[in-house]
C-alpha cells in the first residue's frame, strides 16, 4: 500500500503542478507534527486519516502515517472515514477493515458501524485526527469527527486534531439544521456553510456540549500557520473521489441539493459537481451521459443522456446558489417525485422543499435563514482560532 500511495501522490504532483500557490504558503497543522514529537514519543497512537492526510516535503508528498513512523512514533491503529483510507471508494459504499504495510490495522469508520468503538481505542494512549474537510455540513467527515471525540471522551484518551484550511471558509450561508433532521449527513445545528476549520469545529462540538451526555473530549488543536478565514486555499489532493478540483469544492454546497433529486451532478463523469442535468432538460444545449466510473459505481441517470449546464467556468461568489435547484424543479416533468425522502436531511429542515414547491423567490428563501444565521455567527465567534 505504501508504494500505491507514492505512485498516486507523485502522479497527482506531476499532473497538477498549477494548484493554488497559497496552498504552498499556508502551513497546515500536520506539517508541524515534529513539534509534538517529545510530547507523544513512547505513546501508543491511533490515527484517523485518509489519502488527504499528507505533508509536502521538498516537492514530495509523504503520508502522515509514514511521517509519524519515520519519527519513531508507535502507530498502533489507523481509522478511516467514508471513501476509505485511500480515498478511492464510491460515495456511500460501506468499507471493510484492512491493513497498512501488512502490520497496522485499518479500522473502517464507514463500515457496519460509523461510530468509533471504545473497545478499539482502550489499548491506545492518544488519537491523532488529520483529514481535509471542505467546510460543508453534509460532508460526512464532520460526523466522523463527532464520533471520534465521543469515543475518546468516554475512554478518557487524548485527542490531537491537526488543523487544515477550509476552502469554503470565507463565508457563512444556508439554513441552520433543525435537530429533528439530524443524521450522519448533518449532526449539529449549523448552517450548510459554517466558515470554520475542522479544528475550530471540534472546539465548538466540545464547547456547545454536543457530545452524548455533555461529554468533553480531551482536545488539543495543532494550528495552521499563515492562515485566516479570507485565505483562498485549494487542497493539493482531491478531498474525495467526486470533488476533483477547487471548482467542484466551491460548487459543492449549492449543487449538492440536487443529490436528493433525480438530477445528476456529474457523478459517473470526470467533471463531477461542475455540471448538472437530466433527460427532461432538453431545452439545454450542454449534455453528458453518466457511466459507472471511479468514485461512482452506479451513478444517477446511468447511461442516459442528460441535458443541463456546464459550470466549469462559472464565477463563484460568497453565497449558496439556489437557482439551479429551482430551475431543475421547474424543468422536471414529474414534480411529484422530484424531492427524495432524504432531501429534508440534506437541507436540514422541512421548509426548503415547501418553499421551492410554492415558488417562493430566492430572496424570500434567503431571508428565512437570516435570524438563525445571526445566532450561529455569535456561537461560531467563540471558537475561532484565526
């Protein structure tokens, strides 16, 4: 597996030499792991990581686990989230446990049980968490973080979060989750785009008593250097199989609404979350045909010609766009079955679906979010590190 990582990462380096220069200037927490060496030397360590847990050293990509082993640290177990340790498994695909270097157990946190088990960490001294987030409520790495914090709190283990920049950190928008619709695609009362790093978010989980029975994780954040919430950051590695570039990451908060409808957002193509379409949208000039492919074994509208819009050059602002959801609802022939049952969980409420069906304007919909957004911003402010 080590060789696979090297080949994959070097291939990315060769084929993506123009990634955002700010990604080179900003120093994520993982790059400062050597600062912790004395503190964690001799301890039995578990690492929550995936393919995005990398360090760029002299132009080479080195995985965090390899870096920790190289420092002489005792890595006993690895825990991997949705998409697996290598980040190559399809959306929603349940993942089995495995091995790294044929010696270190990889325990899946997206298998039969999405929650870290206390029994799996009882023999460890501390857990290190290092995963690239994209700053969107329904990106499931947040739920993984929550359950890791809960397990470490129950087991009285130390948790170190190596903070990484959030590419959608420059604004806050969307409906705040109504806890009646809490699920693995959204556990907490936060807006869709919440404007925090994953380290700040961990502090908020602790501070707002969101863990079971008000538990508190023994939390330490290794901060990012040269970063603030207006910093524009493009992750050097795709955070998941269907977010292949910064344009897809920035469009994700808006286009993901369509995931819980019949409309395709390009899964089964190589331009995921940069296009959308459906066989009904024949008035549109752009077309694509989803096929089973990397990261999508059975894409929506498989083998069907979908007509829609190409957003690869779309100038993205500092807000969630509702127009593509509204337009899709207007164009679809079968409006009765447009909203899937899980749409309310994605939206975080039951109101947005009814607002779209009733033809409410974008302005009126956005106005309905504002009171809750202002309340959230006051909560958020307490936990900001940058």
